[in-house]
C-alpha cells in the first residue's frame, strides 16, 4: 500500500496505489474511510487478478490532503481529483466503483465525464442532500463545529478536548482527527446538486442492500426513472449498509458479472 500521489487542478495532493494489470478500475471508499478499506476487505487482491486496480484516498481522507474549507469539496473538485489520478496512471477511460460517499462522488463524475466507461455504486443514495440526511448534517454541525472552532491554532488533536467531547468523538464512525475535514465535506454536500439516473452517461450498476433504508428510500424516489436510463439496480437481500461492502463473497461476483459483461 505504498502511496503514490497525484496533484489535482487546485494543487490538492491525492494519494492512491496501483495493483495488478488489465482494464483500469478505480475504487472510491466511503465517508471517513480510506483506500485501505478496499485492501482490508479483500477487494484489491481479488480484482487485481483481472484489472489494474487504482485505490484512491478521496480528499479529506487517508493520506490525501485534508482541506477544512467546505468550498474545497465541490463535486467538480472531487471529480477532478479522480481524473488527476487517472491521468497519472495513463488511464484515459476507466471503470469506477464507489461505496457510500465514494458512490456519491462517482455518480457526479459519471454524469459529467465520458471517461467513466462503467460505474458501480454501492449503497449510496441517488438524491442530493435533502430531508433526513440534510437534518443529520445540520445536527452534526451544531454538535461539532463549535468544538473544532475552539480548538483552532494548530493540528486538531482529539486528546486536547474535554472529557465529554473525547468520549463522544470515540463514538463517531471515523477517526477523531478527521473531524475538521468531515465537517467541511459534509457541509459542502448541502449544496451538491441532484444527479438523476437520466444524467448518468455510462452503464451503471446500483447495488442496494434490502436493509439499507436510506438507499431504498432513494430507489423508490427514482424507480420510475430507471427504465430507459443507464442505471440498473440489484438488490442485495438481507444486507444493511455495512454489509453491502463487507460481504465480499456475495457482492464481488455481482460486480464482476456487471463490469465484464
């Protein structure tokens, strides 16, 4: 997992690694995760037998730069990060596979660039930030933005927080030191526009766990728009959001059948 680095158009440094040979396939992790997730779950080892697998740390994550200004996390900037990595790998066209937040980033790129030949979305919503998700971001900001603001003056150190904040931060789904960048990109999502199935240019597989209520709600919202679009849906029976990624023995064969068809 020794990192390579690409420089995006706004000079943000993006970390990635490359495994295997064959058709380029770029992997985008979930929010608060990193490219290591794809390695640890076994996807890279299996996919690299047939593809050039490019695992990326999205900006704000892993070993990539972590700006704390929400303006740095527009869909255009994050899409350009992926294209900059593709350029560094001499991948003119590539398959794109994104889980959760990575699937969201990927669908905006697939709606704007012909360089994405096929896309797999794992467990993400199709809609922009609205309803319950929008309120979640507002509540998250209300709880943590004042904490981060009060700690400014150097690198954010969760150990410098109050005992209560330290206990609460341990309950988050990502490492505490990422909090400033998570606040930035989650705030930016409030202004991300809507990408509908009709907007996506390439053939796309949307994998949804039958126990992923948020993705199911989004599917029902756009179900009537799917026929005639480039998006096909595959339900992963009995799986919640985490299992959509973790259950590789059930999920990967579905992905491979799609990308090789």
